[in-house]
């Protein structure tokens, strides 16, 4: 295994000689699963190619968005083993519409252009409840709403006895602008069966995402890695995202999410082990390489990686640092210690320290 310093040095070296043929193949979007595996086993070459592709695609610009996260409830009927956030109805909270509006008002006043809303699977929530949140925000504020994971859409469909397409159409009509591609975890059912047996299956996640894209609702794509999955599972997940993107072009970005092992059953199952810096670097670099030419934006999550860790990922294929957030409850519950807010100034400072050029963007990656 290469050290952190060696990994950073490798990512910085210009690509010549070794691997040039593979690099050209990737540039032509001809990468195969075997190529990805070969690169995962040759991290120095992987890092060099990922850094080169990032330079070619995004230059030195690193983007971020001024946004606010709102976790409107932690009451959840789910049973994901990696979750430290959910509570039973008797112990949890559910924000009122007014409390949500107050948070949006504060965010907009502080310059937020995106409101990100996600929560637990509240047993009494039907499509009308999700729509009410959207409608009330849109009635009062001109702001992009990035909300509700595929699992929440699935939950709304079951509770409301509707198909997912009808739910998505209602959400869009109520003001949904885009969706987080969370609840993806690892898109391989044998892994999902172990870590989140009650969550929607891979096929259902794909169906909701593709339907959203078809209806004009762009989404992000995520992968939670560093628990019980293998390198093959990660590559399978990345190629699945790639195949969806080839078909729909509806993903705005890909966000690798390192597993947070505190206060949850999965963390205990893996002995409290979180993915190392090296593993994180490999996953970010693989994402850049596998998605090259299809999804230009690879985000490093400062909440999960720490701000310093996210800054370092800019050498391994990442070109975006995500949002200011203002509030974050899900990762914090599972042991994240990076805080809940990074000001635009702090994010810009981090980007400049990495020798890059900071630029504010909106959810759809238009520079502001
Ligand atoms: S991850 Fe989401 S769906 Fe799963 S238990 Fe936690 S809050 Fe519920």
C-alpha cells in the first residue's frame, strides 16, 4: 500500500509512459470493469490518471454551493444498520411547517441558493405531507429545493398507495427541483441485504432515479463505502451509475460518502473501522476515471472527510466541495466531528490552500 505522501505525489505527476494507452482508452470513454479493477490494484497509476482527467475536464476551478440542510424528522420506520440518526416516534422530533420555514428564511437571508431536505421515514407521512413542505417553501421563497431521497419517494408511494411515477409528478408539481441520490449505499443487493435489509432494492433505486430523470428532475448520485463491501462491489456500483448516466444524463454529480462507524450496528460489526485516507483517495479517483466524459463533477464531502481530508481529495479527482450546509444531523449522529457549517469564506480559503480557484455554483453547477 502506498503512503498518504506517496499517493499525493503520485497524483501530481504528469502522465507519461506507463499507462498512457489506458489513459487514452479512458479518455475515449472505453473503460471496462477490468480496467477499473486493474487501476484499483495500481493506485499510483489510478491517481495520476484521475488527476489528469480532473485537470482536463474542470481545470483548476473548485466549486461549492451556499445551501442549507434541513432534516425535518428523525422518526423512521427503517432499520438500516449504519444509521445512528433514526428514533422511534416516542423519542424523535418532527419539525412543524413553521419551523421549516423559519430555517429556510434564515438560510435565504444568509445567501443560500439551495435548500436540501431529507428525513427519516415517518410512518404517517404521505405524498401530501411531502408536497406541503415543498408548496409552503415555494409560496414564500424563490429558492431551489433539493429534496427527498429515492427511499423517501418509495415510502411516500407505499403509504399513499401510488406508483413512484405519480409520486414524483406530484412532488415536481409541488416545487421539487432536484433530488439527492442518497439511499444508494452500495447498489449490489447482496450488500444491501446485509446492511439495510428493509431498504429499497437496487432495481427500485434505479427505477426511481430513471423516472425522476425522465420527468426532468435531476439528481445527484452517491455511494457509501468502507464497510463490508469489496472493491468489486464498488466498481459494480460505479458502472451502474455510469450506465444510468449514459441513458439519462440526469446526474449532476457523484459523491463518494465514507462510512461513519460510530453509534451504529454496522460500525460495531466492522470493529469501529472507518475507511482510511488511502481508501477514500482510491474511491474518489475511481469515480473520476469511471465516470469520465459522463459526469464531470466529483464531490468531496467535508462533513464526512473533514475539511482537510476534503481538500486533499482535490488531488484525487474531486472538483467540488459541496455545500455550506448550516445544519447537519445524520453524519454527526454517526460520529462526524467536522461541524455543521462552513462559511463561503472558509470553503474558499480551503480551496485556495489547495492551489485552486474557488467558484460559487448553484445546484445544477451553473457558476454564479
Ligand atoms: S438511513 Fe434513513 S431510512 Fe435508514 S434507518 Fe436511518 S433514517 Fe431511516
